[in-house]
């Protein structure tokens, strides 16, 4: 897979997106968690100390101001904390990481075979429901922590979450992902193939396969590899002419949604199938066309519950910048920069 872009072109664009992100009033919740995950990925591939310093300043100010209660969604901030602890070895960050892990392991609501229930507040918002979002907010965080701290039980629990989310949410026949599953009713509620749900799944599965040492020794990873392979094979056929994927993947009239496109294309880069290069290239052009001169990522759908029907998904506003749009765009740009740098080094 080759990407027709230059590092010198992509880095200034990513810097503008990061600058806009830092200037947003993001809170200690999932929008900030996804946004600053994207910044941390950009830091990883560029080594620009300014990104690290500004993340540290944000976290330190929030610690002093006071932190919220933990939920599955607010655990997304843990991604940035892992990067900060890795770079600074500051015990305050480790304490917060361990607190989030303790919540997920011992306090978070679960159902069935210890499957994490999706939670967005201290209430029992969605009884016995699993959402694809949980893979990013919690399972991928647990996996990263388990690898970083060499804690096999965390790796095992994270892969367990992937295993069951695949079983509950991915359609075996067409390989696309539903947004949510209701274990009480044993159904997928409205049964919509929402694009960002597919992005959460594809991106985290691709990263899990990339970062886990000796991944072949973990039986659930065979499940993840196959699920990702078939999902991306199905998704690529649904890309629009402008490079975006529709907010409802299999509904041709759905508007192109940029956060999902960024997550899906980043997953394709990470998975590394050479034949996906043309889809990644189109997606890159489509995403770049939706980044304003000031770094705002446009055409990102607002926060979306499992809606009742297609009209519900199509009616979600996409006027405003969103933390997850900024973060997934940065994750995509970081993966593209990483890929271009590697290709340049090889030539």
C-alpha cells in the first residue's frame, strides 16, 4: 500500500487540527478522550514535544479542578494518560490509570459472560446493551494498559470484550457492524449499520492486531483478524465517489461522515492490505477536503445514541466541530504520516 502524499504536506495540516482541538472546551469525557488520543498518536509519530506539553497542561489543570465519576465513556481519557505516563513516569497519571482499570475490572456494569455494558453516566442508562463504542473507550484502553504494564489478565479481559462484541454486533453474512445489541430483547434494536460504530470496531481491531506481542498465541485474536478482514472487505465497496463513507453505510442517500471515514481509513492503513491503497487515498482526499483552514474537521455527526430508524441517524446535526471528529482525523493523519515516513525510509 502506497499513499500519494508527503510528510511535509500532512504534518502542517495535522498541526492545525491539533491546535483547533486544544482550543476546544473539551471535558474529561469521551469527546476529550478521543480528541486527545488523536493528539497522542500525532505526538508518537512526530515526536513534537509541544503536543506532549499541552496535553500535560490540560490534564494537570483538570486534576486540580476535580475529576468526574468513571463511566465506560469517560475511561477514554485513559488513552492519553497511558501516553503521558509512558513519557513522564509521573505517578499521578499511573494512579488515575489504575483507578480507571479498577473501575472497568471490578465496578463497571456487565452482563452475560462478563461483557461490559455501555455506560455514559453514573446511571444504568442502557441495561444489558453493548455498543461498538465500548471497544474504543474501554477494551482498547485495557489492552494497551495490559501490554504496557505486562498484566495478562487485562489483555485477556480486553480480548474477551472484543470477542463478545464481534459476536453480538457483527453480521456474519455481510460482515458489517450494528451500532448496538440489547441482550434483554436479544436484538440489535433498529438494526442500523452506523458508520462510526464500524469505525470504532475496525480501528480498534486493527490496532489490537498491531500492538499485541505474539498475538497469534491468543485464541481470540484469530477471531479479530477474520472479523476485521471481512469487515473491511465489505466496507470498501460502500465508499462514495468523494472518498467518504455514508453515516448509514448501506443507505446510498446517507451523507458522507468524516469521523467514520477517518477511523475506517486509519484501520485500513494499520491492517496493511496492499489492495486497500486506492480506498485509503480517496478517503485521505475526502477528509482533507473537510478540514477548514483553521483546523476544524467538518461534517462530523453529533453524539449519537442507538437511534430508532435511519431517519434518526440522518437527522443528527453535523454543523459543529466534535472532539471525536478531531481525534479520529488526527489518528488517520498520524497513521498516514507514519506510513509515508516508513515508505520514504525504505526507498
